[in-house]
């Protein structure tokens, strides 16, 4: 991206402009959507990892080791992406919303 198209020249410029425009609360605009996104992704990942591990060890006869953990981690990561992608899009839209735009998540999805 060309330098002329950038909003900020660096981190401190970003902080300065946000504080000037929105105050200290402006630095925390995306915290709630980010917490919700992380909670959903972590829940999907933790639950599916344990389920995959149980299935692989009981039904496939896999023992403890790198192969078992790699397979389960891959499956859990895949589930986390599938479950988390819609929430990630919503989080990004909320964090990038322009003044005057709606904060209604249902409207922002479409």
C-alpha cells in the first residue's frame, strides 16, 4: 500500500489520532467482539480436539504420540476455522465501522 493511502504513519501516530478523536474508549472499540470471537474459537477447538483424540484412540487404535496429536490438532484447527470465520468477519466489520454505520450484527452480516 502506498504511503499516501495509509491512515497512520506508525503505532504512536495511530494511538495519538485515536485518542484525539475518540478518547481512551476509542482504544477499546473492538475488545468485546474480539473476546466473543476468541471464546467461540477456543470452545470449538478444545471440544473437538478431545473428541478427535477419543475417536482416534478408541476406534482407530492410535496410541499416544506425534501422529495422534497432529491428527487431532489438524481436525480441531479445521473446526475452529469453520466455526470462527463468520464471527471473525463480523468482528472485523465492527472494528472497522465508520461513524454513523449501524452496530447491529444482523445488518452487518448481509
